[in-house]
């Protein structure tokens, strides 16, 4: 997991949460980070780090050795969302007023493949893109938009708009992932809760959580992702990771 305050990455072993190692530190040199935010694993087992302040992606090994930099000349915006389907890397931009808010890079070459999404509030346009994910069939990309739209937007991988989900329900969604059954799990940061939606119908299925520091409560949940059969939630204002069956 990333820590934007210390500019370090912590490696935990699942499902125990045992801390294996920590690496990084503030800076723009190899193996250093400037505001690490979202992370994802590449097919080779390395980690891809979205650096919010440096406006770049950095591939590192799990011991912290820098492998390459991606997007330093093309992202040119603060990075929120990050994910990969093994062939493409999807990046979400959070700057207001910039178009091309979702960028797709080749995993193999690191080159920019395409970008889409004009800035705006109408269906098919995008606000601040804090979370992105591919559907299992790799046909669609789901974008979690916070201010000012507060919704999920679904696009084809070619960039064609499909539909919106969660408008009027979500407040500051900052990540989106998929359950084993194909439903969407969203960190609804402004409501201090986790929401689950049907991808096919877009209907809300359930939600849980209230503001607080007790088990099952959240202080601005910023990331909610499924791994090893469990849902793991990271909170902005709490130094812990909660796991749910």
C-alpha cells in the first residue's frame, strides 16, 4: 500500500497483513516517489506506482528497485485512477478543466495508445477520475468520478460512452472494483461507506459503514479492492486496512 505523506510503499502479506518490507522515500530519482497514490501489479509481478505530484508512473520491483518510468511526457496532470488488464494500463486524471481524462498505455512498450473523455458533467463527459477498472472481458472501462459528478461512468475500451451508474447515490467515489460475481464495489468516501452496484442494471444492491474508527466503520475510505477472496479497504484518515469476507 502507498503512503502519500511519507512517499513510501509498504508490502503486506495477505491474508495476515504481516508487514514484509517498506521502500521508497520523497524525491524524483529512481526508486523515489512524489505523492504515491494508486498502485497495481503488472503481469511480470512488478508494481506500478502512480505518483500524484510527479505526474508519472513508475514500475518498481517488490524490493523497491526502479525499472522504468511511464507517461512522464504525456500524462502532464495529477493522477488518480490506475489499473491494468495485462495488456493496457488505464490512468485517470483528476485536474479540473483538462480533456483526455482517461489515458491508455501499452504494458509492453509504455507508449500512449489512446485517450478519451472531455471534461464536463453531461453523460459521457468526466469529472475528477479517482478510480478506474476494466471489466473481466476487457470490453469496458469503469471510471469513478468525484467532484463535480459523483458517479461511475462506463466506456468501451475504444472510448465510446455506454452509461452512468450511481448518480444521486454516491458522494466522492474514489475507487471502483469488481466482486467475484461481477458486481461493482465502490468506496463512497463522502458518505464513509462501501457501496455495491449491479454492473448490468446499474441498480444499488447494498452498502455498509458509517463514519468512525471502530471495526466496520470508516474515515474516508479511499480504496476498496477485492483480492484473495476478500474485500480490502484503505482509509484516508486512518492508518489501517480493513478486510471483509
